[in-house]
């Protein structure tokens, strides 16, 4: 796993411009929201809610698509030979890629939050309790990304197209009360979104900044997230991993 992460690091070290452009692309999207907030200052437009929501969407998208892009490169270049030679299971492969893309994209999120505090009246008061909550949230977010990245890897291997991961995660976003307050979502969407762990992750994320009330108390929210992630892991281990292993063998 360490060698795989180092390979990614050295790839972007050699192609630093590509990484910087990716960071710049993500940072640029804050500007239109800032313009809207100035132009629509007499309306109920909330720049903090909009920017933080789209930051979370872009972050999850970038990590999951990045994981599947690396897998896609393996497929089209060497027919998964390097993957098999590394003697890594699909779980460890996805975990290693998730770790790299998680932290490389987290830098962009931190910069956006800093810019948001400079350009708007947004202020975040740090304390020990908040830091512990953030660490717990990041652990759950990482586990979620690993599981969904692994699940979508099946699509990448089966179709030999990494774009399906981005397509399907976008569809999941639409039915997870991500783009509006949960209480303001249509009734049908509210019911459906309670099934999705993304709903609870976004709810917790925005609650850190005082932008949304928790659907349930923090303890119950993490309990539901734990149950959902365990179920996803069991489904992944029992149903998806055997099919991925077979698809990898067939691709060589």
C-alpha cells in the first residue's frame, strides 16, 4: 500500500502543474458565489451554505473519480498486470488510493474555507470539542469514500470507463438532500434521502458551521451512519469483491 501511495505522490510531483491546475479549478468556483452574494445582497442567498455545500460535493467527487481514474489507467495500460503483481487486494488498493486523494484534496477544502472567512463574514471558532468532532467526522467520511470508491470500481472494471463513477455519485447526490436544507427538501426526497449516508454526512458537515440543524442528535446520527457503513461493507465483501476478482482475472 505504501509503494502505491508513493507512486501517486511521485506522479503528481513530476506533474506538479496538473495538480496545481486541479487545485486552481476547485478554488475558482468560489468566485461566482461571491459575485452572486454581492449582487443579491437583499435576498436570502446564503453564500456560506452554497460554497460549503459545493465544496463537499466537489471533494467527494474528486476523490471517488480519482480512485477510479487510477484503476482505469491500470486497465487501459497493462490490463491490470501491475495491479496483480503488487499482490494487493481490491480493498487495500482502493484504501491506498482513497488515502492519497483524500488528503491531496483536503488541502483545497482548507484553502476554500480560509478564503470564505476572508471574503465573507463567515467565522469558525475552534475549540477542543469541535476538533474532536471534526476528526470523528473525517474518519466516517474516509470510510464512506473507501466503500463507495470500491463499489464504483466494479463499474470501472466491468465497463472500462471511469466516468460512470462520477455519473452515479451525482445521481446519489440528487437524492440525498445535499443541495438544500433537509427540512426544505420535497417530502419524497426527504424520505428517500434518509437511506443515504451522504445525507447524514452533509448534515453533520454543515452543522459544524452553524448552517443546518441536525436531523437527529449527534449520537444517533453517527449510530445510523455506522449501521449503514457496516451494511455497505458486508454487501461489498460478499457480493462485489468476488465479481471484481473474477473481472480482474478475466482482464489479464
